[in-house]
């Protein structure tokens, strides 16, 4: 059985390092995150940081930073296998019709029914939109079995906020 680091990974088309470094800093940040997001989605069995460093034109600190951001926004998750941290996509829809989106001003909230190695979940993701960009603002992952209880909690919270407001 091959070691995790010995597995081949698929990567999207990437700018050469010389071109990527010419991007303005804010665009470069978004570009790196998007390339990592696409790479992890293409590799549903997972990737390690060292695999990404070997195959992408970004240094290890940049990759680690953006893996951390993607993990904090629940776009990806990680599993420790021995001494290896494996990063996996957190967006494998259980069914295409189980996705719903609504907008509030410059933000878009999308709820997905997801399934990953850890089980079935409802994933609620916030995207901040401007005229030219779209950035993930955050996300929350709720086990599907507990989702009704979560909705009840939010409904009770809403009633309490309205009473005190």
C-alpha cells in the first residue's frame, strides 16, 4: 500500500511562478487560495501540505497559511494519519437539489447537504461579494442527525433576541 505522500495528485492549470509573483498582493492571496481549493476538490482522497509544496509554485508557509484559512472556513477538513496531516474537500454534495442560497445585502448564504469521511452534515457557508470579487467569509458544519435540534436552537435564540430588542 503506498504512503499518502507517494500518491499522485491532480492540480489545476497554474500560472508560472514568475507570473504569479507579478500579481498585486491582494489578488495573489485570492489566487493561491483558489488554486489550493481547486486542487483539494480534484483530489477527494486528500492531499498533504508536502504534496502541495512539491507540485505548486507556492512556498510552504504560504500553503500552510491558506490551508489553515480553508480549514477555518470549513471548506476543507483535515485528518491526522500517523504523523501525516491529510487535507480533504468538505464539499461533496449528497444530492444537487439539497442546496439552497439566500442573499442579505453584500453576502450570500448557502446551505448544502454534504457527505464526507466523517459522516453526513449540513454545511452553511457565507460568501462576501463585491463588484469584482467573491470571498468565503466563514462556514459552519452541523451533523445532519443534529440539524433539527440546531434549527430549534436558532429559532429559540431568534425569539429571545426579538423579546429583548
